[in-house]
């Protein structure tokens, strides 16, 4: 079934989505912008710099007051539409902190939005009121250091951005992506009792704690695999990727390398691995 691009899609009372037409190997069918509220709305993750998507959002809002435009993080598939939407609606941009990070090498995920300028940054646990609903920021660094989720206390929904997605694990890509922070953020969500997750990409998650537990187990298994590989023979990141991801889609090679690098940096901080140039090995094979 074709994705319903540029259309208002009600998914439960007081929550609707508009899907941006930016599908890719890293965005699935595209970025989902959520409208929360009835008489007035908050727009969560306004999406990419796309005239089509901006027009669709304005149409979906339909003249209602926009209490806030809220961004989970500042990758270019999430926040660039915030400023033109603010100009069209008069709404403030409220949410994650600005972050514009350039890297020397290729990125697997979207580049950062250097033009993002929020009117207010929400700290962990801070909330805003929208149409009688309370939207609370939940700090979840890891995918990016400025990543927030937003909890809708009225419905029990958590808007998870890229931190937890139903179709794929998230990209953790250094230098800003941090595996230790990502794992701590997963553990943080596992302690919550949210009813449902609405990610920016992919289907809603109806079994949040079970999925998060699975993601934690998956990353721990990958960590053990990397330790085993570098204990057997010192290896480069490319060699680890080739051994750990047989049959990998070539489009995902950079992402896999970033994930391996994030694991290695975490393991090095815990003094479990060391590196000599581009080669990594076990710090203490008997440990």
C-alpha cells in the first residue's frame, strides 16, 4: 500500500500525522509529523525543507492555533520545516537544543540543520500545555546528544523521534552519537509505563517495554560479538563490519561502521579495547 503522503491521517483521538515524501534507507517511508490536540495543536517533528510537506501541514492545521512546533532533534529530516511553519502560523519553536555538527567523513544518517533556532529549549521533565494536554520532554541522548522524546500524559503516548523506531534500530553515529548514552536512554524508557510509542519513522509501537528490552539485548549481543572478534585478531572497523554483518546491503555499510565505532568508543572508555591507528584489539584478553 502506498504511504499517504501529504494527507492528514487521524490515528487516535487528539493525535494525527502527516507523512513527508522523503523515503530512504534511513527514513523508511518518510518523516511523520504529528499533530497533537483538537482545538489547538502542537506539531511534533515538522520535518524536512519541503514545500509539499509545509503546504500539507498548513492544510492539516486548518486555521487552528498552533501552541508549539516541537522538534525531537535537529537532523535535516526533522527540523528544517520548523522555521517556515512558524512564519506561516506565528507559533513558537519549542523543544530540543540547537546542534549543528559537521563531520569530515560521510554520514549514514541525515546531516544536521544548522539553521534551527528554538524560541525555548525544554529540559528533561519540563512540559508545555496544549489544548488541555500536557506534553513533557524526556531527554534521550544517544542518537544525537540533543534528542528529546515527548510524552503526552493525556493519552499515554510517547513521541520517540528517532530514539526508538518500530521498523529498525536507530543509527548511533559518532562523534555526536554516543552508544553509552543511547543505552542509558533505552534503560530510562524501560522504566516508564507509556502505553504506545509514535516514532518519526515507521509504525506505532504497541509493546514499548518489550521492544526496548529487545533493543537493549540486541546491542549487548553486538557488543559481545565485537569483543570476540577483536580478541581473536586485531581488526579495523571495516573488517569488523565485514565479519559481523554478512550479506549487508551496501547502502548500510557506513551506518554499520558508525555503529561499530560507537561500540568501540564505549568499550575503550571501559578499558576493554584499545586501538593502534585504525586497528582495534582486546585490552586484556583474559578479562
